[in-house]
């Protein structure tokens, strides 16, 4: 929150979040939800659900609805402890990826990938189906590293913190995941 100095007294200046930046609304919703506003909590979860879904879908595959639900529950339970609302999306990303990996590991067998609404459709539905097929054959650990690096654009250090593994492990998993993807794609 910015402040404006007017003489001796400092008054907070509230900025209205623009419709173009829904993330700006998150900070206000976090504060209100932490203060016990149930409607703000509902609005915050509605705002976060598409983001959490986009992260969980390629990692947890057919079990992504469970991963999304587990992630949102963890966000709900941990929200009172979140100190800086500006860290909301990094915090939610960490929770979502970890929950998606946990849910995917718990699944007894690999299942087909759910629909990817986020994939660019410039080459048509065949490309999306091919990408889903290749991802379906990869391990959840490799999918998680690919999501963090390729979809989220994180560096190895950030990915290692989210996945709670060393940078070297992230690099080797990323290398193996990319090689696996290339080999499967070439077939």
C-alpha cells in the first residue's frame, strides 16, 4: 500500500485493481480473507483455481482434479500464515507443484492427460493430442520440472526450491525430461 504525506499525518492511498491485472486484486483479497471475510476467501480461491489447475494438469494428469483440490485446501489452511500478499503466487505455485507431484506419485498407474486448455492451438488439435501423449508417458517428476521451466519460466534454483531437491537434480531431471520428450516426439 502506498502512502502520501500530508503535513504530519500519513494517510494510506488505496489503488483500485484494474480489470487488466487480476493479480492486483489478490493482495486486497488476501488481507480481507486473513481478517475473516468469507466472501473474500471465496473470491480469492476462485481467482487462484485456474492458475492452480494450469500447474497441476500436466503433472498429475488424470488425477489433476485431486491435485487441484488438495492444493486449494493447503492454500486455505496456510493463508493465515502468509505474511506478504505479494508472495501469493510464488507460494501458491510451490504448494500446487508439490501437491501435484504427491498426487501423481500416489496414483498407481499413469493415465491419459486431461485436456490442456492453455496449449496454443496454432497447429490444431493434433498438436495438443501429440503433446498430451508424450507427457502421459513421462514420470511425474519429469513433468513437474518441465512445467516449472517451460510453462512457468523459472530458473533451476527456483525450481529446486519448489520441488525441494538440489539444483543438480533439477538439471539432470530437466535434461532427461527434454531428451525423453524429444525421443518420444520424433517417433
